[in-house]
C-alpha cells in the first residue's frame, strides 16, 4: 500500500511526498522521499538502483530518515511517520530544502492508495 504525506516547515515551505507503491507495481515502483542538492525534496523510486533524482537524474541523493539530512528521533518510543520496508523517516528533525534548517516536518498520511 502507498500513501501521500505532507511535508512542511515553519519557513513556509510546503510539499507532498509519496511513500510505498501500489499492489500491481510495488516490486518495481516504490517511493520514498530523498533530498537532491539541485531539486530539494524529491520522491525517488527505491526499487530502481542506483537511486536518482527524478528531475535532474543525479545519483547524488540522500534518503530522509538518515544522517546527515535527518536527526536521530527524540523520545522513548520513536515511531516512524514514514515507512516503506526498511526505509523510515521520523516526523521532526529533517532538512528543509528551502531554509536549509532541520525543521522540516513530515505529517501523517493524507491519502492511502493500493
């Protein structure tokens, strides 16, 4: 199952990200948010390696949920907000592509699709 999530920052940045895939194509097309230096927050098909930006085709992309673009989760029981198989990202502490601070927040699922 796939889902769409909002991503926003206190600087005014707003976007949506797609996570996972649908039941017909999830083995060849499944998405997760990554950061591209040129294009910012992008949704990358993690079933297609090497990972690359869907816009500029750069392979220099970094997965949200991992350092250096995401901070370790705070709290005793950190549940990922975004998850597709082993790809996980947490609600707070993510690099905003607009202001370049670790203030990007991923929201819960807005839309689920299958």
